[in-house]
C-alpha cells in the first residue's frame, strides 16, 4: 500500500494524492499537515535511490541516435535513429536480405533515412552490417541499463 506522502532525495516531500511537492518549511501549511500525519504514527515512503550515472548513460545511448561510419561507403555516414519502430524495420529488412529477397527497392541500393530524414543510398552488405552492429550495440547498452555490465558501448557503429 502506498503511503500518503513520499520523500525525495532532495529533501522535498511529495503528497501522493496530487503529486504536490512540499518544501521542508515549518511555516508551510502543507508541511504542517505532513508533520501532523507523521505524529499520528504514519511513515512516508522512502526516497527512490538515484539512478547510477552509468545506468543513466546507458539509457541515453538507448534513446539514440547512433553514429554510422562506413569505411567503404562514406555516403551513408551520419546519425541514425534507433527508436523501437525503426529497430523493427531494420531487423525486418536485414532478415529479408539474409533470406535472399534482396533490398526493398529491388535495386543495388535503397534509401534509408538518417536522423535528419535525409535519404541515404544503402547497399545490402552495409545494411546487414549496420543491423548486426546495431544489435550488438543495443544488447551491450541494455546489459548496462539492467545492471549486468559496467562497459558502455560506443555510440559510433563502424561498418565495412
């Protein structure tokens, strides 16, 4: 059961009913009500522990974008979004390439938008390498975010 009040790591008190922040000021009417509530034998929920910096960094990486640098096709170099819908599209296209279906354009390259929505012409080999590098990046960042690793991946994906 949630208490009527909870504490924050900054010393503020939060009234659960409406989310109001109550300063630790004895002249404040809401603070006086909180003190009376404590006097009735109640206990506020403890402050949530702060998110460790490395976990926050991993979560920021997972929000994207990632930077792509290609040794053989510099025209695809740039920042690319990695939101969930985009990840699903990347996985689907990579699976189609691997299954021998070719590119969505049925040509030698196909347009894939960067973070600025600029269409870049991607060959199949580089897109497959991108999908693999992104899979590894997402796994490594998620491992840190979940507390299973302390090694952040690079947000730059180096492709052939």
